[in-house]
């Protein structure tokens, strides 16, 4: 149990050898869920995107592919994740379409009011206070900008709640809790979707 807990705890902030293993697994393990979440973005053509809690960088790459004229800034507070995401998106970085930086979503240093889209895949479980962090996201978005949240847990499923007990600092939020925090942070026009047969959720909000 000790080694298992050490490994799954790397989902919060990957570090060291176990962190590298975890980040490598993230890119493939959550791809189907992430693509389902992205499929909800049907009416926007963002020029500047912030991918928050970017992990191994797979979803930043998916955004670059989906929006070939966009620039993606990927942010993670794990040095291991920053290195992996940078390697994964090396060609886009060389081409000037992507940058990967280390940062804290509770105190973002990105330029204010500059981004058309912000995304958060499998990450808000670990954000230190949804209202505070969502307000930071709102700060960097342009008026009318979009915030996409995609989670594997809907806050009520057995597996998610089991990991919540194992991983320090993890909190599985319900759609209602997410929507309440988004409204408190100044977002409006909030829509959500639930994947049939799985606890996956997508929440889209506009500033």
C-alpha cells in the first residue's frame, strides 16, 4: 500500500522517478476522456490558449492540432511535468506556437485579459480553493473568453472518492460545486455534460 500511495500521490505534483512514470502514463491514460471534453468546443476559434495543469503535455498538443492557427501556453507547477510537456511539444515550441512554463494556478503570472480559451484537464482536484483559482483564470481571459474543465470524476463516484482518501490534497468536486465556484469567480453561461455510463464531466463557462 505504501508504494501504491506514493505512486498515485504523484498525480498531484509529479516529482522524481515515480513522477516521471506518472506523467508518462497521464498522456495515454486520459486521452479518450480529454478528447471527449474537447469535442464540446464547437463554436470558437481561439488565438491564444492557456492549458493549465498541463501534465505530460498531450492535451496541449491536441489543442495545437485542433486549432492550427493558435498559440498555446502550457502551465504546470511540477518541474517534471514542465520538462515532459516541453519534450512532447518540442516541434511546436521551436515553431513559436507553444511555450511551457512553471507556474501556480492560484497566483498566475500570465498576462491579464489576453487569452481566448483556458483549459483544465484532470487537474482542479488539486487546486487550492476553486473560487480563488477560478478568479485567476477569469483574470487572464478576454471578455467572452471560454474556460473548459474536464474531469474523470463527478465527485460522487466510488473510484474518485477512494483516491480522494489516499492522495493528500485531492478533492473530487461535483458539477454543482464547480458551477457555484465559477459563478463566484465571475463566470456566466455555464454548461455541463456527463458522459453516459462513466463519471466523466465537462463544464464550460464564459467570462
